[in-house]
């Protein structure tokens, strides 16, 4: 499964089996976490076999069950961490999907458990991503249209494909509050107002790059 196939197949999953993440799957996921941290300066950590964070009133209210593994997205304090966590977190999400795992972005409905991951001085926990073997594969959700989230005159195919890919991106409460504008061969992207909208922008930008076939130099 390549990343575009993973993008189309991936849906949020809140219920997980007890199957552990191990062997080659674990090695591949940890290797990519290390690569993302080196490239981004983030401090992403995989927490395994820890059931307490999702065994709380808020987690049960969010209909989570069986979650024992999650990615803690930790970065330096300041606005840039949110977008970076979205971009690199989604890179890990799609890689996990390609490895046969399932995921769910989680902003609030979990409990912080002491000493299971590190938050160094000057850092903060932005959010977490539940990861594991899902009891099901999740379902698709409603989406806005290309014209709702972008503006371009005589849009080239690569731009349209990029926006279509961005519309497959998970966003907080499915708000899809991002907007892409074409400027010649460059693109500007902005976040709207809403919870975790900067994280959502990072996720959408990663999807746009995959769909358009462009690299990070496409951005203004």
C-alpha cells in the first residue's frame, strides 16, 4: 500500500483489539518516528501497552475502547509546533495505515499519565494519536468541495489533485477549516478559526503534497 492508497483507505478508529504492535511493524514505525523527529525538531514518542490514558470518563465519552498504544506529539512551545505536529503526525498516520495499523487523532478525550513519555523544558504536549489494530476500519465522513477550500484561476491538474487530497485529511470535529490559494506555481495555505486548526493545516498540507506530487517548496 502506497501513501495515496493509505490516504484513501484510512479512517478514524476508536475501538482496538488487544493485538500488540511488535516485530517488523514496530521497527518500521519507530524508525519513521526517529526520522520525523530529526527532520522536524519535534519530540514524538510511541507509548505502548499503556491502557490508563484512555480509561477515563472523557475517553469513554469519546467512545474509545481498547486503546493501549498512542503517539505523544511533543514539540517546542510556540505556534510552529502545532502545524509541525499535524504535518509529521499525519506522515506517521499514513505510514501506520500502510503497515496494517489504524489510528485516531485525539485532542482532548484522554488523560495525561505521568512518566510514560517525556516533555522536556520548553516543550509541550500538543495532542496524541491512538494507534493499533482496529476492531473495524472506520467509516468515511462528509466533506466540503474543492471550491469551498481553495481559489485558483485556471487551476492546473496538480493543484486540483492536491486540494482533493487535502479534503481527505482528518480534521478536528471534521471542520476542514483550511484554505489553499494558487499564486502562479506557488500555493499559500491558511488555517481558519477553530480547535486545533493549526494542527489541521499541517495535516492538510501533507495531504496536498502527496496528492499534487509537489514537495515543500510549493508553499509561499
